[in-house]
C-alpha cells in the first residue's frame, strides 16, 4: 500500500513539478484509511466515480510549479491505477466483488512504486517520457523535457530518448545536452562525414550499434538500461519488418539480445 508521498513522487515523474503540487490529491484518495484501516478503504474513492468527484473538488486542471497545466483526472487515474494493479474499477465493481471468495487482482494487488525512485528508472517511466516528447501538443513536449532535467537522467537514457523522438525534438535534446559528449563513454558518437566536394559535416551517431556497445562496456550490470534498450530495439526492428512483410508469425517474433 503506497504512501501519498510516494504517489506524489510518481506524479512528478509523469508531469514534472514538485511532490507538493500533487500531494493534496493523493491524500484525498487515502484519507479514507481513517474510516477502514484495511485496503478495503479503497472502495470509497478508488474508482471512476471517485475520480469524477475529485474533479468537482479540485477542478479540471491546475498549474504545477514548472508552470505546466496538469489535468486533475490524469492524476486521479494515476493514483487508482497504482493502487489497483493498473486498473480503474467502477464503484459497482467494488460492490459486486466485495463478498466474493475469489477476488480480482485489482482488489488484492498493486503496482510496485519505488520510494527511492531517484535511483531507479523503469521501462514504464521511459515510455511515459517518450510519449510526452513525441506528442503533437507542445506543453506535453515541454513536460517531457522538464522530466529529463528534473530526474537528472544518465546520458544513456537521454540519448535513447533522443533516438526515439522525431527530428525536431531530437535536435533540441542533443543541443541541450551537448556537453555530455565530452564524457569518454559518448565522445565517439560525434562523427565527421564526407558529403563530397571536400565538404565535411558533423553528426551525432545514435545508431543502435553505438548504444549497444556503450551499454555492453559501461552498463553491463544495469538491468534497467538493458531492458529499456532491448524493448525499444525490438519494437523498432519488428515495426520495420512489419511495414514490409505482414506475415502472421511475426506477431510472435522474439528477439533475445546477447550481452
């Protein structure tokens, strides 16, 4: 059962700002612990109707300390999903399953949220930032950029995110974090290529080969970065194949990267 402070830190990872921007929402959901000490207290507010009630109390949106607009409903959905195993039940579902001997997973399991989150960076968090950076809404892109800065991410994550972005956002990221290439781990990413007629152009090579070699040499014990690399590489690889050939067996294609 996660403490409101931990939920608030999770909100910061999604939308930027500070835990204080979100803590009142998470405390509202969990104040029903005073009514029933057991996890069953969630039946009072941890459902879709509870999220709509949240909006009535705190408004449809608010501005966090980064100056970003955050929708109250999104924060409510985050809290309920984290406490209900990535599911948002209805109030009726709570009542239907309350006295059943076999209860659904969302009533008995929660998503794992690390209290010491500054030392971890999960695949889910990576995907959330990637989605923000690739959004067509500029405010979302700004939140994604802010998250990279607030989380003080290792450069390997920054460069993988840059690779997974559209050209415009990639250039913004590489320009902002240009100093990271002075690190010996990434200095070889800078390359000079001959465009002909004696013209040389400086580029940043974010190829999967470069990223793989860096992870293999410098992050050999980091399971998080290996998992993120493997999933992102596999997604791009299978997407490229499926854009050319659409055989059904490709849906079951598994790629095991050797480290």
